[in-house]
C-alpha cells in the first residue's frame, strides 16, 4: 500500500510509453485504477509500482482520482508477459482491458432512440440491419453512434429512420438493465454418456483442485463437447469462481444460447462486438466487481477485468478468428493460456480438428488429451467420398439466354436430386463470396482492380456492382472495357453463381445464400437458421459461416463445390486449414436420425488432405503434415515473427526498409529475411513490405527484434506491425 504523497509509476491505457510518474493524493495499492492527465487530457491507468523518473518534485503531477477497483498482481504480470511476447506496448495491452469509453465516468449524455416496429416504412436492407441491431440488444434504447456501429449503416440511414418515426427519441439517460441479478443453477436435465462423463470428471478434478492445467477436449463433430465443458463450467461456478467461455463469433448462435439456458436456467451474459456502449459498461463493471461470474464471449472477453477466475474454456480452439490483427497482433487462445498459467487456472480447449500447435503440446505432455469418438444420441458419421472432376466434368447450362459454364458435376446433381426427392436438405459449400471473382476484357485482357488495393474486384450480382473484399469499395460494372472498348466477361465462380446453377437445374428447390456480406447480423443468421429448421429451405449455399456450430437434423447431403481451393497456397498452414474447414463442413451432414453423406468435388482426389478426410483419419494426416513442418523448422517446431512495414509514400517506405535491411544483426541459429513486397502490396492506399524473422522454437527472438527496430528512427508516416507466429502471410 502506498501512502498519500508517494511518487508512483502509472501505466496509462492507450499510451505506448511504459508509464509516467505521478503523486498519489490518497493511499492506494499496486493495480489500483486511477485517472491522470496526459498532455491535459484525462486518461485511465493503473498504479504499476514505485516512481523511477527522478524528476524534480515540482515537475510531477498529482493523480486526479483514485478508484476503489483494481487489477490483481497476476493481471499486471500478464500484461507485462503479453507485451514481452507480442511486442505490443504495455499501455496498448492495458487499453484492451479498459476498452469501454469513460470507464469510470458517468455515461455521456447523448440522445437515445428506440425502434418503432409499428412504423409504416419500406424495409430496405440497411433499415433491416438497424432493426436487427435493436433485436440483438434486447430492444434497449441506443445512441446514434451505437446504431451506426452495430448496424454498420451510415448516418443518412439513421436520420431517415428518425424522420419517418421508425426511430423515436426517448431522452438522454441510458437505461441500466439489472444484468447483475443473473444467477445460474444446474437444471439437471442432461445425462452424459460414458465418454462424456469420463472427460467431465477428469476436468472437474482439475477445477476443484485448482492450479494451471490444459485439457484438450478432442471430440468428433456432434460428440457433445459443449455439454462436457458446461459440466466443467458449473463445477467452477458453483464453487464461487468466475468462468470464461470463449468462442468464435459465428458460433454464438440461438441454438447455443438455448442449450446454455436449458442447462443453467438462464441465458448467458454475452460479450461481443455488437453490444451498445451502455451494455458494455454494465458487463465490464459487473465482471470488475465480481457480480458477473460467467460470460460467454468472443476473443475480446479475455480482456475483461476478471476477478477470481476459476476456468477458461476455448471452444473451436483451432479457429483462425482467435487471431487479432487490427488492434495489435495476438492470438487470444495463446494469451488465454498465458493468463491461466500466471493465475493458476485450468483451461479447456475444445475442437474436432485441433491445431498443430495444440497437438504438439499434447505430444510433449504439456496438455492432457480427452477424446470423444462417437456422436451424441447415436447419430452416425456421414459417408465421405470424392468426385473426380477429371472424369466428371460439369455440363454447361443456359441462364439469361446464354450458355454458362457449369460447376456442379453429374454425380453431385444426382445426389442433390435424390436428397430433395426424399424430402431432405442439402448444403453446397464454396468459400468464395459473390458471383465471379474476375471481371475481364475478352479482347485486351484488362481486369478490374480496386484503385486503393492491389486486388481484383469481385462481381456481386445481388447488388449489381463490383466489390473489393479488402476495403469494401464498390464500383459499377463496366459495360465495355475502359482500355479498348471490348466486351467484358465475368470469370470464375462464387456462391451466387452456384445459386444460379442450382435454380436452373432444380427450379422447384428453395435456395438460400449464406455469406458475410449477405448475413450481416446475428439476427439475420437466426432468421435463416429458423427457416432451415422449419424445412422452408431445401438447398443451402454458403461459405464457412455455416461450417460450425449448427445442428440441422434433416440435412443429409453436403457437397463441396471446390475442395481444391486453399490446398496449394503459399502458407505452410494451407493444408491444415483446408482439412479443418472441410472436416467441419462435412460434420454438418447426418446429425439427426437420417444417415448423411459428403461429396467433395476435386481435380486432386489423391491429395493427402482429401484421402484423410474420406478415411476419417485426421491423426494420420496431421502426423504427415507436422513431419514436413518439423523438417522445415516451421511452427510448432520453429518460431516466426513477421514485421510488416506500411507507408503511404513508396519512396519513404523503401528507404526505411533499406535502412532496416542494412541494420539486420548477425544471429546465431536464427535469421531475418527481407524486405520483400507483401503479397497484397497495397491496402487502402497504404503500401506494404515484409520482413520475416525465423528461429528455433525456444529462441528468445522478441528482444532482438525490438532492439533491431529501435536502432533505426521510424518516420512519422510509417506504420510498423509485429506479428508473432503469423497466421496471415498476405
């Protein structure tokens, strides 16, 4: 405890500096939240320790306010260790924790609006997105900024809805909902099978004993992993501990919420990106005060100010969405395990297709593996086979009075006809949005490219425009080539083109498209899921949004339109990610009383990824894939750090990169390669170059990288991003 008048170091959120010295105005302890002024701007920080600036007394400012809440010593250690590993400055890590506006101030007074469902106005796509935003937040009143951020619409859309009374003003004081009164209990309505019970007992013993441990809950799709970690969560919660259930955003479905309520009697407190500012404040303070002890959330839920954590569950631990690449590069799974290790907390990793890193930790004895090998309720695994497109080339079809290239082979069409004839549902999977990825001149070869990004623009037939999948820019489709005036054609395939082909070949089939630019909110996804469950959809054509987290008992056929997509990329993880994706997609078939089958269209039926999926032999595939990585010293057997340099002026960017190249230190057993032009050289008018640092698994490369970068002064118009063990090599 520091006394009033003591000079202390304060770590300030969102300030890269390691901390500033301030004078305490009242007694406070390490980790206590305080308000300080930085360049006459009020900021939130935490007391880090004794002051060490050696500034004269008259140069040291007083702390403006001392709050009653604080972070634990283990939280401070976690901030420091995370910063050391990711090279994100400690103040920026603290910002991830203090991630709500005015965390310790009264809410700012802004006009609030409620949604008027009785208003008579035409419901456009944007207006429906606003309605969904209200639905996702229990119809709470929202500020204009909340509406825009959650619905992802412009201010013009909001103003028009206010003008026609679809949004009605209700004052300025945010409504505070009593989320703190949620109390869970075990409804006792779930009976685990022998495998589930055995796994639950092992995890339960670790929860009750306390201390750090990691359990991999390795279960095939449909094996009931969720109920096992629900059992573990209850054991921790009923013992007075806090519980974090972390999962990818697309897995936060109404089906999961209903399953949670069925087990614990109430819906979960949910933390994700589409919460209003007021709701974020309520949950954040509830966790900080210890009145909210169980939260289901996406990766940012890890940074809530947890009190007395007793268990962390990471569902779909292999999912790449746990990798953050916007506000500092970190992997939420790895940082969760780091936090648990420092705090002495057990962790459960759940997946049907565990990552290579997790499997290697199992092999090393660091993690305990718990297997679930049978589907819950007696459902059988689907039969999986390939369709060789070299022998079964898709036939063309007629649409819009012209002959179109077909992408559905005859065996897949026959399977669709049989499935629809039996009254069952089918899913066609292609992980490419839009109608056609290439718009090209037939005469001179010109292709449409985004003017702000070095990527081609994709034609989206539903909106009738070209769309850049990097920056979101849209452009009209040219009637003629802008270079030579020749005719323009659309090449390649996206899910909209597959829908067109299905509609031609099966005109009576009811289809639905599922992709991130069509399903723009959780509510629109739930409406679609309800239609599927009610039997109103016959063929679902989708991207990876539907690859996990959904249970459709009447879905008996899954067709993968292009199983080769992703197999031959430059990323050394391409095979692993493709296997995981296709295996998860295959797991959607045959989850009810009817047998399921999966057909993979491919030009490479002998590829190890596809033969392993067909044989259901994940372990053999992963062993082969990891052997190749071991020989190349790639993760998890080696360590990589990507250094991405971005600049708006190419000469400045290249000059800075050349200076860094000339300053590369001599390393033993490791090397720094580059600079090279990034695979996507331009994004949003920022030009990009990359260095890659490679070394042994246990090498301490971060201090070397930090010292190397500090040796060259960084120009003001240059951005440097550091990505430890990158997932994205673009």
